[in-house]
């Protein structure tokens, strides 16, 4: 199977690997798992007082497509508002990385992770 250059690039040089302190008020944490394969993805956002995502980090236990999807999402969300970041679709990720059909669920994991991180941040700040 031929993987796209963008996919291989994000897999070999993942951006923004790491974590923030979960207890930090400016941090939202999303931790999701893929029932299909048992892979786990943690994605965190750091939100500025103005409500913009100023930084993002991830840790993914999973396949190359899951690592590439989470790496890409951490790049995409930087500088976005929470509402803008919430509009990121797994189909955009899959298309950008040219994921093969059996790897679509890896991009779903990344969409779920960013949504979970946003929800966590909002819950911390009494927003729904
Ligand atoms: Fe092998 Fe997900 S099934 S890494
Ligand atoms: Fe399960 Fe990629 S996240 S195979």
C-alpha cells in the first residue's frame, strides 16, 4: 500500500509531541480510544485568556496514521478559537493525509480527541 508523502512526513516527524499539566486551568485534555483497534490518543490544548488556542500537544499510542492524524490536528488548531477548532472534521484530516479506507477510523480518533479537549476546557470554565 502506498502512503502519501504528507502522511509519512507527519509520522516520521510528528509535531507537538508531549503533554501539558492536566490540572492547569488554561489546558483542556481529550483522551480517546478506538474500539476498533485499541489505540489511544491524548490531545491537549492550551488556551489564551482571549480564548485562542495558543499551543497544542499530543501523545498517541497507535498506528502511523493515528500519529500523523494527531500531529496534523495539533498544527491545525493553533491560533484558532475553540469554536473554529471544533469544526475540524475527520474527513478533512483523512483527505489531507490521503488515508486509505481502512485507516479512516484513525482520523476519527483525532476529531474525537480535539472535541474532547475542547469539552474538557469548557467544563473547567463552566461553559457547556
Ligand atoms: Fe495496530 Fe492500531 S491496530 S496500531
Ligand atoms: Fe487504530 Fe490507526 S488508530 S489503526
